[in-house]
């Protein structure tokens, strides 16, 4: 497809449509909609000299005069990259201007910032990739261990456990995130860095996968550390708290289902009441987040009252009564009830009792062994002499006891 004034030596328009693949673009979600990378692309000179600046200004004027932006245009994106060699920081910038059907222009700047060594390996980047490879090898060893456990327990029994499913979810996040990581390296390997003068190289696709790698690793960091509770179950004074959590879980799931239903109802009511007037309630998702912030104490009662004198105060009072007074207290009651059930069924082991009965004896035994290994030879000889003396005394006591028997000579 083409449009605009006829190109020199042809009948087609000057501006040719290019696909997402030829542009090297991913799909991009902005404020109004999602754009899939295809469009009418124009390059603007960017060399740092006066001649280039004049050429760039002339190109922009030509685009304006030939109506490159018209009524059918839904969005215009300006892409460029900045690099700071002092900190090895690469910034991929995207400026967007969207033209919604209602009229007007919505503008926004998007920035992806990262170390260039995350895309092109150098000394430090190579060291990082080696360490990451060791981490993946460790994870593969853990996977093999879990496969052996699955073989011994059986697949159904293995995945019938909560931690069996949780471990494989953790593995999946690791493998997918590092799939993004190595895919970004492969994409960046085909791009020139630094680019030649006057040439635009789109680093946004590999940067996108680096960001997704970081996002998944951020989630997986939390998921991995939660697995600490898997091993804390064997610690008596901590297993009591975990039993409270497991006991409260069924009632908590039912409570969450009821809470979500109430949340959705209030979200719809606030969106319909204030969506046209208050920015915080402009969409259903924004209304949901605003109500959650109110649950944490972030109120803006005045704007609600200014929008609707009747529903503003009424919805505010009703929401605070239901969420803060009713829902939160029901949740606290569920936890307290679970705590009472666990306390009635199991004897709680305090930290002091755990240290005295379980943790301290092995430490004392290990300390005695260390003292024996590191003790002086004189101490060992003294110990042997004490042992021999005890044996002699014991022997003499037995002999004396035998001399006083009824078979003793005389008489």
C-alpha cells in the first residue's frame, strides 16, 4: 500500500507501507490501543552537525506539506537511541502521539534503559553469562533430583503435593526467563553496535526481551524465596505458624471469592458514577486500583462529593463500612479461628524449648569432638592416667569385697 504524492518516475505514492518484520518492530501497547509494528516509516537524518539539522528540518516540513499525517492516522511514533559510554548505559526512547476517535492528541514518552553489556558481551558481561550458566546447571541438577523423586513416588502422588506443583512452576519461570535472555542476545548479535553515522538501528526488540527477562526474574525471586517454608516445616516452632496458614487457607479462599465479588460490584458502581468526571475512575481497571488504595487509607472524598453530592458521600461511607469494618474483620476472625484450632490439636514448641531440646545437644556433642581433636597431648595423657587410676581403684574395691566373704580362711 502507498499514499501521498506520486514518487518520482512512478505512479505509486511516495510513502510505502512496511511490515513489522521489515521494520524490526514488536507490537506496542500505548494509551489508546495496541499497534502491531507495521506502518509508513520515514527516516530523519540525525548526525550532529548544522547541515544535518537543516536536512532534518526540511524533511519534517515536507512531511507536513504532503500530509503525511492525515485523518486516517491513528498514531505517530518517534524512535531513537541514546548511549552513555561512561556508564555503558543504553536508552531506547519511543515518543508516541495518538489520535483517538474522540479527537485531540495523547502524547507520552517511553524509555527502556539497560547496560549495553546485557546485549553485547564484553568482559563483565561474559563473567555474568558464565555465572548464569552455572546457575542453570544447578537448576538442571535440581530438576533431575525432582524427576527421581517423582519416579519413586509416582506422578499422581508427586503432583498431589503442593510443593511438587510449586517446584515445577518455579522451574518453568527459570527456563522461560532465560529463554528471553538468550533470545535477546541472539537478536542483538545481528545488530550493529555502535551504528554507522546517519544510520538508525532499532534496538527495541532485543531490549524488550531483556525487560521481560528482568520482569520474570523479579517474579521468580519472590517465588524462589517462598520455598524457604518448604524446609522450615521441619523446624517445630515455625511449623506451628505454617499449620495456622494451612488451616486458614480453605476459609481464606472462600473469603477471597466473596471479597472479589464485592470489589467488582463497587468498581462498577464507582465507574458509572464518576467515570466521566474524575480521572481516577476513568476505566474499570483504574476504578479497581483506586478502591484498593482507599482500602489502604488513600481517600479523595472531596472530588467524589464535587462530582455527585448524593452518591459521593453515600458510596464513600458504604465502601468504608463494607471493606474496612466488615471484610478486614472477617479475615482477622478466620486467622484467629485457625490459630485456636492448631493450638488445640498440637502442642506449641517455643523457640527456647527448640534450642534446648533439639538444637543445643548436637552442638554440644560437636564441641566435645572438636575439643578432643584439638586438645594437647598432655591432656590426653592425664585423661589416660585418670582412667587407669579409676580402674585400679575399682579393682581394689572388688578384691576387698571378696576378702570379707564367708569362704575367707580362719576359723
